[in-house]
C-alpha cells in the first residue's frame, strides 16, 4: 500500500472522521497501545459512520515503521482535489484569501502550511500538478488533520491560474527576498487576494513574479535568511488576519 493511501496518528485519523469528507475504508488499531480519550473518540466516530475498525497485532504495523503512527492507521480513498473554476463559482468572495505554492517539495512544509492556513481562515490552497509535493500521509500527519478543513486546488499551470484569478478580480501578491516592499505594507483587508510562496531553494518563478500585482518581502535584521517557506507564510498570513480583525472591530 502506498503511503498516500493511509492516514496515521491519532489526531489525523480523528480529524478525518470529524470532517467526514474522506472515504475511510478501515481503521487499524494496535493491540499494544493504551486506550485514551482520543482512541475512544475514534472508535465512537467509526461506529457512528459504520467504518470497520480492528485491533491488530503490532506486526501489522511493520510496513509503516518509518511513520510515527502512534499505533493507529486509517486506510483511505485518495484526497479530492478541487477545480479552480468550480471553486470560484461556488463561493461569494468578499475579502477572501488563497495561498499559491510554487514548487514546494517538502511534505512537512506542506503539512505545516495547510495547518497554518486553516488556523488563519484561508479559503483554499493552490498547488501545481507537477514540481510540487502532493498530499500524502506525511502531509496528513504534519497538518494534524487540518487537510480535511480546507480545499486543495490542483492546477496544471500556475500562470494560467493566476490569470484566472486576476480576471475574477483577485489581487496577486508574490513573495521575494529582494522585493522593495515589506509584507505588512499591503492593505489586505479590502480585497480578495492570493499569496504566492516559492520553493524552499528557488523562490517564486520569474513568470509568476511578473504576473503579480505586488511583490513583498519579510524584512530581516541581518543577512542570515533562515525562514523556510512554512515559517515565512505564517508571518504573512497572520498579518492579513490581523488586518481583517482590526477592520471588523472599528
């Protein structure tokens, strides 16, 4: 079984059951783990949804030894990726937000980004079908189940996706370490916007930088730029949320 066909870890499995938007075929629970509130909740939710769960010997988990599975694995159907046009048509966008990932290759970074986006109320995440990590079990685990609470939109061309957004009155904000403007100089609270985050080593591509309405940076106090893509996104996306909250309180 490919690791894209499983969810592992208590939080990830429980969140998938709560969300109810993934087809779970079976849940395996190790006989060696101690039942706690989370395990009991998983069993309760599985029974409510008619999902089979089995207590199995620890040897059954040997194929998943590389994962921190905590003695629980759910066999699932593949994630449902969203279509950009359908996403745009299905929502009334007022000060909505998207995150666009350009070549993010690390599963842990993608999982952390998904978790941050859900916490900050981002409406969706766009990833390319090539040259970018796709959703797998490591992403599921790292996101702590947040993957079940946000649309992941897969597109063949990020350049075309950006043009589609611009045609639909979205503003595009790319990030680049050499930009003149800082990320907090943009007024996010009165527009639909998409933030483009680049690959860990290459940054945002030139074609996307050229297509963007704004290019911003995170100012650094010295020449040591140590923020990875998930850290950088956290700083920017919570600034957008701060601006929204300030506006609603006026």
